[in-house]
C-alpha cells in the first residue's frame, strides 16, 4: 500500500453526525441521505474544519455500505451516495485537504456470531471501496471497528477493489480496551500492522480511555497511532439527541499526552467540532515530536494474535503436537490450550475440506497459532479465513517467494 501522502503529524477533522444534528438532522435519520438533501449544511461544516486546520476531510460515508443502507431501504443508492458525498467533500476541501473515504460497520457478522460468510463480508467492503476509489479518494479510513472480521474484511475488500491507497483503521472499545465483540484492541493492532495498514488507533472513545489504551498499544506496535476520541460522555436531551460539552480547551490539553503515546494522526469523533480541531492544531504547533524517544522492543518477543487476544512468542516457541482438522477440532483446540498448555498450537491444513472446518471453528483459538501446510493454496486459504495473525515454523518447506507474499497480504510471521 502507498504511504500516507502527508508528513506526520496529521490533523484530521472532527465529528460529522453530531454536528449535522445541530444543523437540523433528526435523531435516527440516515446521515448520508440527509447530508445529500442538505448539501449546504455539510459544505459549511467541512469548510469550517479546513479553516480550523484539518489536513484531511473524511467523507460522510460511514453507513454507505450495502449492509447499513439496507436498514433504511436505500441499498439501491449505494453508488450514487458514495460518489456524490465524495464530490461534496472534495468541493469543501478545495485542494487544501486530502479526502479520506470512510468505511464503517456493515451490521453483518461471520459465523458463529452471524450468518454472513467471511468472503461475503469482504465483498460488501469491496463494493463500497471500489466506488470511493473511482470517485477519487486519497486514502481510506476504516472506522468504528467492533469486530476483528470487520477490520480484516475491510482491508481485504479495499485490496480486492484494486486499491493501493493508504488505509487507516480505528476501533471503538470500552474502558478495558475491548471492542463490543470482545476483541482486545491490541490484538487488532497486531493483525492490522501485519496486514500493512498505514496507521491504527481508536475513535469514539472517552479521551482518558484513548490515552490509556494508546499508551499500551505504543509498547507493542511500530506504526503511527491515531487518536479520534469523542468529546466525552454526553447528556441525553428530551428528544433523545446527545448533547456534548463544548470542551475544546480541555480536550486539546490531552494532545501532548497522546503524542507521547505514539499518536501521529489526530482528530475528533462524536461531540467534537471545528473549535476542537482548532485547539488541537494550536496544541500540535507547540510539540517537538523529535523529542520523544523510540520505545525499546525486545527483538526476541514476537507479537501474534488470535481473533480476540494478543499473544507473544519467541523464536524457539513450543507448538506441541500437531492438530488436524477433524470434526473434533474445537475440542482438540480446547484440550491443547487448557490441558497441555505450551504457549502455542499448530494446526495442519492437509486438504480442501480442512479449510471449511478450520473457518468454522477458528473462533475457539485463544493462544498463538502456528499454521502448517505444504500446499501454498491451502496455506493462503487458511490465512484468509483466520481472524488473527498466525506464524509459520518453517517445517513445511514452502518457497520463500510464497512466504513473502503471505506475509505481505496476511501478516504471516515466518520464524
């Protein structure tokens, strides 16, 4: 993927939805539809962000994928909405800011949490990403990630659409750093770094939570981090509309701490407004980023991840006995992790039928995973459906060029 076409640090814009509500958008409305019916409100808001110092404007297309639009009966407008909203955002940017195509949750989940096959989820993102690419976005923002499969499907979908533009990914999490589906954001960061995203971070979280969790991510990642917190906890008005404090000064006071935690891309989510972006710009101008020392990392500690957990191995990790993909795979995984824990487990993919079993049962894996296959196509198939970051111990004699490709696309770690 291409590098971000701006030097760090980067200041993005703030909230769209809560600001459009101030300008008359009803609670519960389809943001994309309302924005197109009231383009003057969107343009005024986005131009205000540019004037405040934002170098990146985000298209208001968070819910412009087929899955999200279906809830409003608007799926037939997918291409129109993405094209028109990108054109309006580019008009507001007027050459003074880059345009990021926003991809959000689809409302779909893969088994066992839902009924959408993973490749169908990839296709949902590829469909929207293809339109955004043809509409001329400069980069992508995969935002409000709530499940590992969403993040992975979005990145793979962008690639499937032919996109080599930079991809930024942000998760939503609770105070403990867990997404609503239970994934540790550190696990998601490890997977996203392996897949080559340009930057990773958090959005729509409390500013204090952002600082705590980003500080933790900084210890184990090498990519720029993103801070897009909300303006804090809102009060709910009588009509159900959230009301946030106009706390731009207090919000911006946290910018130096975020910078010390590895944040190099700054912005705001719900409740933030052009005043917050202006205050952040002023705070950024006072920071000497070259003064922050790099985090010392042990080269023998290798970060891996399952769908929900971050795991760390060393080059001499013990993988135990090889597990084959039988109808008892879940039980075998649980036994390997609970009754004879060795730090990691190895699962063999020996034939095509194994891929279906593995895809259905991989959710049970918590420890670091060593994938084994001597057939490149089977190895790739397993890596594609595994919602984590696996490693390879070198015992299957796969060709170096195959391993390099699998590492680049899926983050495979080669010991």
